[in-house]
């Protein structure tokens, strides 16, 4: 069903309003698959964000309360192996506390390297401590 604000919903209804599992598609290109209340994500689900300029499809997996991310969230910049992956706690839509971002490390077959950060004034501050040390063997 398409609503006057351009949002489309396919899923469960209660009293003629979206309620329960379904798919919300917004005019801006974002899509939510999961539990909804009215026209807002409410409960566990996956938010597919707008495609980036280079065609990546970032998405977030986690809990939502009245349309706002809340709780543990996993965000991937895309679905391929080299995509950046963030694991964070979100409280009332704001990343807070500590989190982890992974990236591809040196060498072959390019190990995935975790980077621990803590949010300070809304920005991630990464730990200077190496969690892992990678050494590329020299050819002798």
C-alpha cells in the first residue's frame, strides 16, 4: 500500500495501519525490513540505506524504537568481503560507548583486522594499542 507521504508498505496491518512484520520503502531510497508500528521501524529489523555514489548498499541490522536505532547495531558499507563493518551500541539514535570497526589487513589472503574505538564528542577515537600484530614473511 502506498501512503500520501510516498512511503510504501507491504506486510501486516492492524486497525488499517501497518503493525508487525513488513517492508517499508521510503521515497529517499531507504528500505526497512522487519517489525513496524505505523510507518516507523519498531523492533528488530534491517535498514537498507541509500546507495552510495560508488554503488555500495550500506545496511544496519538491529533494534529500532519508533523509527530510531536503539541498541546493538551492525552496519556494513556493502556486502562484499572488503566492506567496512562497524559494530556499535546506539542509544536513542546516537552511537555511544565503545565499538569495533573492521578492515582488511596486509598480506595474503588479507586478514580482517578489528579496530576498537570509543565515542568521544560524537566522533570515534581509535585505540592506539595493536590487538593483533601482522608480519609479512620476507622471501629469503
